[in-house]
C-alpha cells in the first residue's frame, strides 16, 4: 500500500512544472532531492506514527512487559519499531532515488541534509506513536494519530495565514533553486520540535522504583520539551514563507581577470565567449561616448538562486547562462552600463537612449523585441516604437561626437520629462 502511494505520487510529480523544470534545466542534486521529498514527508511521518502506536498496542496485548526482563525494554521496543521505521524510510528514499536517476544526477553530500531530516523525523514520529500507543488502545491510537500527523503536517505547508508552522513541522516545502542549500539554522527547528516530543515519550516510559521519581522525571521531561518547542517557535516566528537559505553554492567555472567572468560548471557553456561578449560590449559603449566602466567580476545570476544579488560598479550579476543568444548577453551589459541621472525617467527619451546604446552594441534587435512586449501596457505602443526608431535613426547619421552628445541630452531629457505627458 505504501509503495503504491509512493509510485502514484511520483507519477503525479511529472505534472508539476517545478519538477519538469528541474529535469530540463541545469542539474543541481539538492534541488532534485528537495522536490522529490516534498510530496512524501507527511505520508512517511503519518505511517511511522501509526505503526509505532500499533506496535505498542501489540506488545501491550501480548503482555510482553509482564515477562521476566531478559532484555532491555528499549531494545525490545527498538526491535518492534524497526519495521515501521524502515517503511517510513523507504517512502522517503525511493522517490529520491527515482528522481536522481530520472534527472541523471549523482547524489552529493550537500543534497543529504533534507533527506537526513526526514529520516530522523520518521524515527521521532515512530517513537511518539509508540508512546501514545502505551496509553491508548491501538485500534484508536493508530488511525487517529496517523490522521492527525497527516493533517497537521500537511496543513502547515498550505496554511497561508500562519507561516511559522511550516518551519517546524518537518514538511520542507520551499524547494531549492539552483545553487541553494538549507543551512542548519533552518533545519534544527524541524528536528528539535518533533525530537523533543519523542524524547518526552521515551523518558516518560523509563521504569523507576517509586511513584515520586516517575512524577519528577516526567514533569522535568515535559517542562524541557515545552521549553524546546517554545524556543523553536520563537526562532521561526518572524520568518516569511521561505526559511533562510544559503545561495551561490554551485561550483563555478571562471576565466580572465578584470573582468573575471564566472558561470556554474553545470551549465557547460563557453565562458571565454561570454567574457568576450562582455568586454567587447563595454569597449564598444566606451568608444561611442557612453560612461561605461569595466567591472572586476561578472557573475551569473543563476548561481544566486532566489536571493537578489545587487550589482555594483565593480561586481555585476547578469543572466548569462540563461541567455539563448550572445546578443542577449550584450543587451544585459548595455542595460547595466546605462546610468540615468535620476531615479524616475520618461517613456520616450529613456527608451530612445537605450535603443541607441543597444544599436552601438549590436543588440538592438533583442531590445526591440523586448520592448514590443513591454509597450503592450500602453495605449499607443506602435507610436512609441516608431518614435524611438525615428529618433535613433536620425541620431545615427551624426558624427561620433554628435551621437555621444545626443545620447547625453537624451539622458537629461528623460529625467526632465518624467511625469509629463510625453505621448508622441
């Protein structure tokens, strides 16, 4: 039954655009593992908790605890719970293996933390179920506990009103983009929240000689577990929908200096050619009179994951590996090189100046194709496009010095006309 659930959900994963993008794009083992586990956490935990409660009830029904103690109680419990733990582990390991095989990606050490978290929490939920099964009949505790874990863990990932439960439930739903990893600060709330409950259940089961000792131990364990759970909630309460992540961890392939151009090795692109496009574009703009500076480093934004890496004059972040054509790289350099003397610009002069710079860099076709889509939000996109082309065509007939002066005037006009009616 559990195997059928695993196979069914793995088949349905192919309808998820996030998973299919992983198969089509550059392969990053942590992303594949995170996406594969996302659909199985709650099922594995629920099955583990239900089997733990069932095994506790079976041992209690067979009156195992009334027999002469030839082995440790914990060893007896561990041997009884091992099959349930293995079932939960298989429910997590199998989809990970299938996803890695399908993605043709070897597992790496940095892809193991989320899997390790899931395997640990399977043990924790099994222990919790075993503790509950000691007090509640297995016919009641097993199904109710399994349903409760299934609902609570699944609800934590889907509840949009309260975001903090998803960061302690063991259901890591954010996924990982290329170059991203889960740091320990994002993992330990998941581990300690359920782990403290499991430890409480195990300590409450310790056989002591006197009732006072049992009450003292259970009270101390309960207080410690509540303190740990409260600390976990306090730690994650201010997080948003995504827990803290570590970005830019993918191995890079770099070449040159001033600028040093780096792209992820998994992309397997021509880094030398990319650097040639970057340097050639900057020099072409400089020769045309654009105040463009050559950066020290140019990084590919793919390696940054979802984090917003702000570019500086010395360090640029450009979408180089996602560029389908060298002209796209040149256009990115153009957009990074243009410096308007204000934060708000108009719609006509700013586009005219950018089109002229893109023409100088031999990236005008890409810019015009992009602007045809951008200008659809206006009522007169064709008129704006016509004015842009006409102004730039007229400017290109000037001398190189005249074109540079025209470009500088366009930058100033784009600021002066901001907020005014500049319809052509």
